[in-house]
C-alpha cells in the first residue's frame, strides 16, 4: 500500500458475446488527446490491434466543432501555458541580471503578436506530430464528431463504424459559473489566444489554472486582481504550503481578494466591470466592484460527455458527467472503456498517458492485471514561485499513516543573495513515524517541478528518511536541502489530531503505509 476484419481471436476485451462477431475495428477511440493517442498507438503498434480514432478538426479554442489531435494539453493547456510561463519569466530575469553587473535596460517590452505567432506555429507543429504518430502506428484517423449508437457502433458525422471495443477519451472543457454576464468573460481557452497583454486583469478562481494565469500576467506587468470565494488558495494541496505560497504571490504583486464572489459582469467601453459580494469581518456581505480590461473565469472544468450518446446505451456517469470506470478503466458496459479527464480521476496529462498505456496492455496485450496506479503521482503548479508535490498532504497522512514527523525548511537561494530577489523557497517532508517512510513531499521555489520528478521515483520505491539522510547532496543547489534536513520541525500525534478534529482513530484511518 502507500505507508482488417476484426474478430475476437486476437483483439481482447469486448465481452463473451462478441466471440463470433466481426467488426470494422478491434478498437475505436473517441478523442486524440494524450490518453486516447497513447492507448490507440500502443494497441496498434505494440499489440497488433486494428484501431481507429476520431477527433474534431484542429483549432486553438475548443467548441462542439473544434478540437484537434493533441487534445487539451498540447493545444490549449499544458504546452501553450508553459510557453507563456517562459515568456513571462524574462522581466524578472532582466531585473535580477543587474545585481550581477549586467547593464540591462530598465524598461524591456515584449512583442506580444510575435510571441503569439511563434506559439501558434509550435502548436500547429505538435498537432502534426500527433497526426503522424497515429499514422505511423497504423491507426486510422477519422476527422469528425463521434457519437455512440450502441455498445459496438460509433457514428462519425453520418458514417457508422463498428468496433469490438470502444474507448472514450474526449477529455474535459472549461466551464463558466452561472454569473450574469458570464459571456463577457474568458476561459482558459480564450486567454491563451489573447491579442495583447492587458493592463488590468481580473482572475476568478483559487485553483492552479487560475493562479498560473494570474502569475503569468502579473509577471508581464499587468495589474492582476484575484477573486477567491474562500479563504485560501489551491484547495487539495498541503495547507502549510498553500499559506506559504499565498504570501509569496502577494509579495510578488498579486492582489488577492478572499471571500469575494462575482455576481455580475458588464461590458464597458474600456473592458469589463465586475460586481461581487465580499465577506465582511462580521460574517455578512458587502458589495464590491472592479473594472479591468478582461476577466478570466477559471473556477472549474467538467468532463466533455455531452451529446456522446452515453445515456442511451446505459453508460454510468456521476452527477458531474464523469464516466464511472473500474480499476481497469472499464465502464459498466463491458465493451466500453474510458481514460483521462473524462473519468475525473486524477486530471493530469501523465496520468491519462498511464491510463491509456495500461488499457492497451490489459485489453490487447498479455497483462490481464495491468491497471493504473495512483499512489505517489507527482504534480507541479507553474506559478511564481513554482509548487511541486508528491504523496500525501499532512492532513491526509495523519489519517492514513498515524503519527508523523514533519521536517520543514525555509530558504533563500544563493542566486537571490546577489540578484536582490526577496523571494523564499520552502520544503516540507512528511514522514510516517513508525516506518520512517517518506509519505509526502512538498516544495516551493524555482524549478521545483524538475526536482520533484526525482523525489517521486524514490517515493514510488518506498524511500525512508534514513535513506534520504544517507544521501550525499549536490552542492551548491536548492535540492540538497532535501537530504540535509536532519532536525524534526514537529511531530503530529494521530490521537490528538483526531480529538481536535472530532474524529475517532480507527484501524482504517490510521492504517500504516
């Protein structure tokens, strides 16, 4: 724990009633994003399956008619966002270079149209790469919108195809909350195509998408106001990390408005006006308004299951529209599987890739027990500063592992001593007391995503604190802090924690890792 004509003879899955039937394909995949492409390629190239995939025509902003090979991550998610992160990092680099003696100009300006042209060129290139990968694997690529007719039939713009197995990998999409005037706001899709850097931007949301864009435009010189309904950022991350990074965001210039919920968005000659309810100290609400060039609504995404025909053939979904699957990514309909964000498990591109790979091995390979593993999945938030996490938060760990030892370190990087940067980094290691096993690692600072990938390998292999302590660090580096934290910052008693939180300690919630 954690502390051709296709017949069933070689195509796997499908259910016992398909043994003598013939189909156009062994596998028909809806969606050519990360998970769908990986599953389709591996099923065809590695396991000899006859595979088709359907995907909407390429475009930068998704809709019911626009998609493209590569999916959300490549075309309107991780990749273009990270390119923006890189572009927005240079003003800070210019400022800090002066501390090292560089005679850089006080004012440097980005040619935004030039950057956006290069960004779009790169996305077109990657879209072509995905198309070629599928073609080279022998996958039939069908452009159009797919809809399930029955458990073995898919209709793509009027033409029907049969398959022994169907894989749903259509991902998710950004949704706007029910606010009056929401049509005047952007989602993450649209802000990735923004035509100029706004002087003023309002961002609504406390999740990583909202905060990544807030930091991007703050770094580019925009005045950024972040409206957050609750009293903290990044729900689901370790609370101590969230508190630390929120202070860093504000030190860097983000204007965070906690307890603030937009109620109305109006179009103005200069941009938009946002009216909101703001919580008062007495617990009431007071009206609040703010004007900006643009507003980004980044309050959530939902599975892209609308109009796929799932209801008509009885595929189970939850109240958010996510497809319910078992540990092998199979739905309640034996011939239909689903991977990626459409299942709302862990909505990360590498997880979708893992799910697609395990699907191919399980259904078409010789690994009947192949299934995704969701323990110690590392993740990074590309804000300023960056955040990286792997394993359990402190709250999760005390419930799952019992007594804990917590090790923390706040540091200022060597570069900052000369550059003048006042920002700080933070490291938190969570160790199960009785096993000495590292069960949670959380970092804040420059390039911590790169550092965390190595830590996640060690955690996957069950690394202990003693083993970390016996590791020789790389000097001088920020990463060496991880193997030099000898002193326990504090200990957490599971019994006391559960008393404080009104819960009873049981074998289930204090199980050892």
